[in-house]
C-alpha cells in the first residue's frame, strides 16, 4: 500500500493550520535547490526517455523496410520530388541497409506497427490511477519505467523474430507507458505546494517536449550511420538508467523521504494542509459527472491534443511536400517547434507561479490567461503558414513561434485538474489522457481525409480546422473553468460518500 501524508500531521507532532509560522514557511522555499525540484528533474528525464521511446519507431521504420512509398493510384500525378532530395534519401537508405537488417513489410503492416503502441491506451488510464493508490507511485511507475525500457532494448530482436512478435511487444510497451504517464501525477498531490505547482509540473512535462526534439534530431543520424537498432538500444539504455535514478530518488511522499530536510518537509505538508489528504478509492462519481469545471478541462485536452497530433503526424509531410525539403532537413526543421516549446514551457510555469505568489492575479485568472495565450496566438500563426508558402524562412519561423506560445497552455488548463481536485490527480490525469487519445484517434484520420480530397486546399483546411477546434475548446474552458478545489474533491465530501455508499 502507498504511504500517504496526513494533511495535519508532520513527523514530530501535529500542525495547527491556523498558526503556521509564516517566516519558517517562507525560509523553507529553497528554489531549485530542494528535493521537490530534484524529483521534478528526475521526472523530466523519465518523460524525455518515454517520449523518445514513443517516437523511435516512426524514425526507424523508413529504413527498416525495403519500400515505404505508398502505392500510387491510377490517376496520381507523375510529379517527383527534386532530384537532390530523392538522391539524398536513396543514399540514406543504402547506408542504413549496409549496417542493419531490412524487412519486406507492406504499407498496411507498417501502419499497424506504428499504431500498435496506442492499442491499449484507452484501457490503461483508469486502472493505472487505481493501481497508483494501491501499490504506490514509486514502485508502480519505477517498475513501468524499467519494463518499457527493456522492451525497447528487445525491439530489434522482436523484429527479427517476426512482425507479430513486434506488434505484441509494442502493444505491451504502450500499455506500460500509459500506466507510467498516468500514475506519476499522484506524486504531485503529495509533493507540490499550490504556489509551486505550475513550475514543478512544467519542469517534468518539458522532458516530453525535449524528447521529441532529440529524437527528431538524433534518430535519423543514428539510423544512417550506425544502424536503426541503435535508436532502440541507446534510448532504451537511457530509460534503464532513469529507472534506477527513479528508485533512488523518488518517494511517494515527503514524510518518508530519507534525504529531505525537516524544514522542507514541514513547508510542503503545511502548504497542502488545506487541500486534504490523498484518498483511498471512494469516488464521488455523480458529482464528477455533473462538474462543468472538470468537463471544461477534459474538452480542452481534446482540442489541444488535436493540434498536437496535427503537428507530430503531418508537419514533416507538410515540410517535405510543400517546401520540397529532403528527409534529413525535414526532420531537423520539424524539430524546431519542439525546441521552442521546450525552451518556453518552464519559464511559463515560473511566470504563472510568480503571478500567484505575488498576488498579481487570482489562480483562476492565471489559468485562463495562459490558456488563452496558448490557443489564440498559435491559432493565428499556425493558420498563417498556409499563406506563407512562398517564404520558406517565414513559414518555419511562424511554426516555431507558434509552438513557443502553445507551451503556455501547460501552465493553464492542462495543469488545472491539480487545482480543482488534487486528491484525485491520478484519476483526472487518466481521464484527460483518454480525451487526448480520442483526439489522437480522430485527428490524423480526419486530416488525412482532407488532404486526400484536395492536395492543395487540403492543407488550408487542416490548419483552419485545427484552429477552430482549439478556439472552441478555449471558449468552453473560459466559460466553465475554475481553479478552486471542488466540493466533491474535499475530505468532508469524500468521508460523506464513504458513509452513504
């Protein structure tokens, strides 16, 4: 069973919530030189590793097979990419084949392999939030980190064994990764003081963005020079190292951490005292279903990840087809938006916490302001790219700046579930993942249909639809979003539910 921190109790005696020593609390804020920020850094590295493992197959698959081109239709145009780009890609394939095995997989099989990571995504989030409460986040997430990394190491062997074995391995790996990504949020319910919640979570989440950037930059080079298996060996090995760091540093709560100072421990527990202790597994389901603030967050997750999947699925194709860039340049250019997002996501969290700690704005206003910035400006910049095709540098600059502003939403609605129900953080994270996976299932399919209907105006429709979905999600969140702890998420309500159910 996981160890829980009682809100009103600290090792050494009870805490009077009404008479907390303000000076002591203030002096216990050590900035980045604290255990809680060390935990955020470890989570940053783990999320980086998971992100590279999620995208490594997309990078390696083009050089794992004999032919990645889709069969042309009878009415397809005979126009070919520029000779230099085609020659560079053929050279890449020939060099990679010399150092690694290739397989005769059809485009249909390749599609199954790429999507197999998500086959269990809809089933895993809810059970994983329950397992986090039963087994404890430290052991559950650390074990999942180790398992998915070992599976990454065995991916080349699975490919040699057969495509069925590879698909089964990827399905298992996807389920394990969902458990890890969901259960880790239980840590912040016990470790993140409300006034530092944005910065701690954004530090951890920034690892996922940095991982996307790294795999885009490094993955193609590794495939071309030393062979595609090393994409799995290197990043799988990094994941194993992260799992060892996890067990050494991560603990479920500050009370049981062996290296934390008494002052920091008291500061964290006192800061969380008003929010109530973490729950067992008694859920106010009816109240949650009726909660418009919760629905506003879930709907925004759908709209935000619609844009994310447009960016990850079609941005390299857009750059290659519209700007006629070769594969290597397309990977580098596609990585630039992730680089700008990684640079801006942590300062955005720091700014949000600064505005809250100085009482410049209320928490609800901060969440909505940062969400609006993360939707409206990117919508304008991202949509404008279609009409800037004549200027390659300007279009890439707009894409990069768009992602920088997009990262502000991470300090807005994307972290808001920690405000309204910190006691149920793992469960709400699981629900939000379900909505993000729904966007991942629908967005590529719809946008692929738009592009196939009209290769020229299809891209315009993709960009406009992405902006429209994002703005609709923003409007719903601005109307119904809140930042106060909801009545159904408070201890009193939970205890009443336990007596009446």
